């Protein structure tokens, strides 16, 4: 069996695009992968065009060999785009192998470590008022036991998920517009208040967490942690950018709250200092950014040695979701998988005729050979790539701040 074609499909799924990769073989099997840049997907396509020149003709069962070949064939190795492209190819190769052997991918990763894959839900509106508490209460009434919250701003509705609605037919996630004002100190004070109100509403048994989307400084993050010490958060996600361990080392000394970081890591080497220095408590590995199932398995093994659980980042497309389910089923040190209603509920069924279906707060173990996702490339034209740029937020003084 040889690889005969490698195709890239940047498609618009909701408010943004995803990049689907299809690897075809002469044996009639084809595998699906996804590269997860969450923006600027044409860069993924450019590198895929380059990789195609030597992928075609290779044996698709040599998954680790191909990973090494893609990574180490460049003198200036690594980076976000390369991590995403390698991820897409790697996931597609595991899909092909599973189909060739007639087993779900998780069987190839060591078999199921659990009977189902539990998820956490996100209250996608911003944490700004009583309506948010009602949303959290409704999710708990639906059976969710782990909720993640997002911060907001006091005087502007247009923050962190509450704003102008994307009106595309598949667009279900509210999007903040450009020039939205985000002031960290105001936001964290508001968040601290409403996190406490949510805790009062849902009780002590529900796991609560908050994702600051790396919008804070060390000082701001430490202040927030002090303000919510009595709320007993399950984790604090990305309070500051995870571009190096130094700032997290400082923050670690200022709070005992567990940190959930790692979604931006594009290789095991980027995880290295956070794992080895005890700065990471839940590993937010993103299969479509870190380099695929192969690299994510290595990160999990490394985390296992440090008693760190995996909590895969999963706000992208259905191929990433499927790969994350197989991975989550097969790694021993797993906490929970991200499930984003606003994105997943809008996956178009004509484009993805078969995709994973959640049951309650968990995914059942997949049963189909391979990943269990299908993609109709004929339908892709109806979901043409439409450039999307993450909103450019500002402080009140006009300075740039993080979305
Ligand atoms: Mg996050």
C-alpha cells in the first residue's frame, strides 16, 4: 500500500475555518486528518503542498517514520504551522491503519483504558451577570458535572463570546467584534464575583474552572487566584501565555490552584519545561497542533511519569474531536475532554456524513474501523474557505491586548 494523493481542504465550519487533510492510498483506503491553527489555514495548505512531494509514494503504515521524516527533514525545524500539518498527516495515517486492520484507532493505541470518554462543558457566554448563572444551572440540570467558564467585561456585552452573532447557516458561536475593550483588572474582579455566584447556584459537587485565554499578567492572575481561593476551582486555564516556564514558575509560587495549559504547544519539546518543573497540572494537549496522535501519546507518557492528567483541547473540527476521543480512551492518565456545544452542534452533516455523537456528558467508545469520521469532498465547495482573523482587542488606552 502506497500513498497516492494528499489533499487539503480549508473549509468554513462556523465562525471560522478548519483545515481537513485527506490522504489517499492505492489500496482504496483514505484517511482523514485535521490541522488546527484556528486561523490562517492557507499557511497549512502551503506546507502541505511541500510535504506532498515526498509523501506520495511512501508506505502509510510507517507512521512514526513519516512523522520523523516530516519533522526532521527541515534544518530549521518545528513551529506552529509545521506542528499542525504534521498533526493532520499523522492523524490521517492512523485512520488508514485502523481501516486497513478493521479496528478503531484506540485499539491501535493500546486499547481502551475506560468505558467512555467523559467531557466538560463550557458556558460559552461571558461571565458577566445573572443570566450566566442560569446557563450554568441549566447545564447541570442536563447532567453536566464539570463546567468551564469564560471571563467578561462589566460594561460591554461584546466580550469573550457575547457579541455580534455570525449569521452563517452553520454559525452558532457568538463572536466578539474587533476593537472590543478588554481590561484585565476589571474583568477578573467581575469574574471572581460571578464564579462565586455560580458556585452557590450549582453546589460543591460540580467541578468549576475558568479559561482566561492567556489574557492576564502574572500579577493579575495571582490577584484573581486570591479572590477565588474559597471557590475551590478545579483548574485555572491559561491565565498567562505559556511561551516559557519563567512566568508560570513565578505564578506557581503565588497560588495553589491547578493550572491547565498546553493547548498552544506544537511538540513534546514545548511541553518539556512545564512537565518537568511541575508547572502543569492538566495537560491541554491539542492533537491537531501538537503533531498528531503519535506526538500526543508521547506527551501523555511523559505526563504519566509526573502524575499529570491529559485534558485534550478540542474546539476545532470533527476530525480533531474523533482523534481526541480515541486518544482519550487509550491513555491511562486522562481527566476529561473538552466539548464545545456551540461548535460541535453546528458541524454540517452533508460535509461530515458520519461523526462522533456525544451521549450525555460522555462519548461512547467508537466502534467503526479507523477514526469513524467521513468527509464528502464534493460538498466542500459549499463551505468555501473564508478568511477569518481573531478579533483585535484593545485596552481602554488603545493598547493591544489578547483575545
Ligand atoms: Mg483554552
